[in-house]
């Protein structure tokens, strides 16, 4: 694959033939319990996963955000999945939508505001599971962090909440138009919660992949979750690769609910990674688990996580890379302005040196350009 820059925007060009090699690793997991890590590595360098689309430039989880990420060169687009009241999968980072839509400005929905306990945390707002798809389609997306990404507020009110099927349709259209196989990387959000309220996400996800011919070895798809039990269940139904997400702190909620005392720290030990490899093909850790920071925000020495994961035949896709100072290590901040861009390229270079196999980025063009620099 060749990634090139044209008129300040990074594009990726690739033939459609011979690139869908990743799902072979899923078959290896199911058939032999082994994964050849090199099969999962892009020949041109680590994969770029468009985090919530390209959330640095458009309101997240909108078709506009996904499309821009791909046009900037992202290899995969990442939709987070939640359920509507009528059991449709839509893309939101959370089922609470007060912060990412204009629902508060709709007087007809004022009575839907509620307080719920989601994964043990009380939240007040509006929740997707209290709306039908038709009702959600009357809302419009807005920027989640306007204080940091003021320019994105220009697009407030312009874009609908997409369904998962609409994202798949976009993936297909862009693959055809750009003459390259665009990947899709869905995440099930709060799976135990949705299971408990009778709106389980996993059957709908499997059905969507089956219906669209994407549950196969040569499909360019990853499926991810922060919980464990649902991934083990999905492993019995899916032929595509599975990724265990690993937060910086805490524990998978299904562990907490079941009284399992293990935490994410336990999952990233050599023994924990060996267990993960029995049902998954990779891990998606918080990037601080690869290169920690001290109390002042400066980078410390890298951990052994990438090496240990590779030893367990797991690929490593850390999250989340962003350009603004507020998200960067103190080493690479350009000023005291949290919204200003810092030295993001230096951070990418530092993480590429650890041997990661891919990464989630809010700024797909920056990630792709960083890879171009790596290859020079």
C-alpha cells in the first residue's frame, strides 16, 4: 500500500486483490489456538484506525467523521455500537446522548431525561434505549468536547446518528470509490447493561455481519469490547478477529458484576495474555500501558506489554492518539494552551518504536503522515 499526500490531505491507494489477510488469524485462533502476528501487520507499517471516525475534525460517530477518516488514509473506521428501544444498532460512544446530540433542545423529549446506573455509575441524561430509531433520526450530532475542539462546533446540527448498517454501506461505497478495501472495527458498548435490559448487542452484531457477508475469513473486520464474557461468546459465532480492550485502570464490568476480583492489570500479565489468546486475536490497551507517564505527565520507560502480547500471539492496537496538548505527554506539549496542537509526531515515533501493530487516532491524517516519516 502507498500512502501519499495530495493538497495537504493524506490519501491511501491500494489494490483490492490480496490485502484481506487479517482474518486468517481468527481462523488460526479457532482451529489451532495460534496466531501468526506477522499476518496481522500491514506490510506498510502499523494500521491506522479512525477513532470514532476522525473525531479531531468532525463531531464523532457521524458518517461525515467516518468518511473523512478514510479519505485521510485510515485503514479502518471504528463505530461504537449501542441499541435503540426497538433493537436497532446505532453508533454512539455512549448510550447517554445528552453530550453528543441536540436532544436537550427537543421539548418533545424533555420527559425522557432520566438517571440510570450504567456499569455501576449513576448518569443523568437521555439514553438511546429510550428512543426508537425513528425518534433518534430526528436528532442531530454535536461536538462532544467543544472547549477543546471549538472548530468542530461549526458542524453542530448537521449530521444524523448513523445506524450500523449505514456505516457498513459507507464502508462499501468508499471501498469501491477509492479502490481499496476499507476496514471496519466495531465495538460493543456496555454489553452487560444492554443484555440485562433485554437489548443484547451481540446477536444484532453477528446478524449484521452475516447479512452483509462480513463474517468470513477474508473480510476486513475486527470486533472489540472492554468486557470479556461477550467476547468469549462472540468467538463461538465469528470468524473475524476479536480484540480485547484494556483500560488504563479498573476492571471489565462483567468481572465486577460477577464478583471476579481480577482487573485489567491481571489481563496484561503474561499469564493473563495467554488466557486472552484463547478467545481473542489482539489487545487494544490504553497507550499508557505501553509507555506510562509519571505524576507530572512525562513519559517513563516502556513496559514489556508489546513484547509479552506478541509472545502470546496477540497483536497490539493502543488507544487513543490525539494532536491537542491536553492529550499529549508533557514531553510533547507545545504550550500551556490545552487546545493547541503539540508535537504529536514525536509521540507517534516513540510508540512506533515499541513495535505496536496499529493504533486508534482522532487525527487520521497526522497518523498517516507519521507513518510516512517512519518509512523515509
